[in-house]
C-alpha cells in the first residue's frame, strides 16, 4: 500500500495529513490544491457502509449477541477510515462526480 503523491510536484503526502481528507487537500510543498479523483471519491463513499454492513451481517450469521456485534462493527468502520488515505488519488482539477 502506498500513500498518494501531489500531482503537481510529486510530494509524498503523510498519512496524518490525509486522515479525514474527503474532498480537496492543499499540498504543503507547492501549495496547489489537490482534488481526490472522482473515481476514488465514488469508491470511498461506499467503503465504510459496505464494510459495516458486511461485518454486521456476518456477525449476526455467526450468532454473536448485539453487545459484541456493535463494537466490532465500529472497529471495522474506524479501520476503514484509518486506511482511507492509502486509497486516495489526487488530480489538479476538480472532477465532476457524475
Ligand atoms: Zn505539491
């Protein structure tokens, strides 16, 4: 897994700079705003809910009680957020979503 680079100056973003990045991010090196590509934005919208739903369904199927299911589902959602920076891809121009 690899963190994305600035599309203008090729600066390597750090993980903590990208945590909670869902729209655009100003490059700390060259100052140009970087936009997450439309494709990646569409994907990231689905990652957390699908991860949460899939783990909830699996845990219900495994017969675990709700008191165990909820913390595990929350952990999965947090993990998905923590891993989000690795799946970002930047472009200089804002692309329309559709
Ligand atoms: Zn840059």
